[in-house]
C-alpha cells in the first residue's frame, strides 16, 4: 500500500497530446519522479551541506546529521514512502557502507578521515556515514517502483552476486594484494553488455543500457562526494592543506558500488518478477 502521491505519480491521467508537448510532459514527469526517488538522499545531503561545522546549540554536526538521517527514515516508513521490506534492504546498505568506512578510515589505511568531534562516532567514524550508502540504496529501490523498472537480458543472478562479492572484497583487499577493480569492471562489461533497463516516466516505456544507468548514478554520487569534501564533512589526504577535486577514478568506483547495490535490490520480492534473466 503506497501513499496517494506515489500512486498519482505511478498512475497519472491519460495523456492525449503528441509531439513536443508530449515529450515535454514525459521529461517533466521524469524529473518529478527522480526528485521523489531522491527524497532521502536529497534531504540528507542538503542537511549535510547546511549544518554549520560548529554544530548547533553545542551539538556537533555529526550528531545532528545522525538525528536528521534517523528522522527522515522514520518519516518515510510512517508515511508509507518506504515499506518495511525496503527498510531492511536499506539497513543492509548502511551496515555494508559503515563497515567499509571503518576499514578505510582506520589508522592502518587512512584513505580518508572525519576531522570533527562527535558523540556518535564509532572507531573514528560517525554513525551517520552509513546513511550515505543507504541513501543510494533508497534511491535505487524507489526508482524500481516509481519508474516501473524492468530489466531485460540480466545476467544470471549467481554471476551478479559473485561479481558483487568480488567488488566489495576488492575495496578491502586492494590495500594488500593489488587493485583488481578494472578487471572486475571488464567482467561487468561482459556480463551486463546486453542488459537493458526499461523505465516509464509518464505512461510510455523507454530503454537504456543498464551499464549507462550505473555510470550516470555513479557520476552524480561523485559530484555529491565533491560537495561533501568541499564542506569539510570528510577529507581525503590530498585535501588537508586545501580542497581539491575528488579524483575522477572515484566515479568508476562509485559506479561499481551502484552495481553492487542494484544486485542486492534484486532479492526484494516485488522486484524479482521484473527481471528477465539472459539465456
């Protein structure tokens, strides 16, 4: 059972116009659905950029961000913008993301760090950080429903799962045995080369290569990461003296992480039936 607004977006009035006006309405509806799918991520990242570094009323920025993230999540569930099954998947994204953060920010690795104090830090990592990964999962899950996504020629689920496990493991192991992400990317290119995502902005389906979708989502996450480091929420070692653009290679890493997140959503019961497995 979904809220009225989502039902209206998914079942709009019949459209009898054609030509440029039809394309304009399709594009407008696409933008509205994208904004709705980004609700969690949008509100959370706006808060991230707006909360002063010094915090508010003596409460540290990291602690405020955790409170805001939990509040957004609660409102989405209570208002039926998100189901309990979807919440379980998003919680898994949070756990996987936080585990990665703990490892990457450890003194032995030091890939990036969170310079500010806060009561809600565990192992030097603020608890709100897991919600950045959960926000990506929330967006993908919302798109499945709002855009009525369907996948054609998806690789066998077992192969997709094994690829995702290898990808996630590589984020840890590349510090010790070499970085194999580009080999993984090549395998992904072979597996998903024929895969197509069918999406419906208003009432007509459109098609896009699934790999292009992964790259586009990864690009916008990379932009958000640049903003996050610009506002000093976290910092990479090369940004300690002065801010610098996050290396473009992170775009590829985020795109691969999106692919892994996408694979996890395939196990939601309302999504399995929309995936056509390639023969």
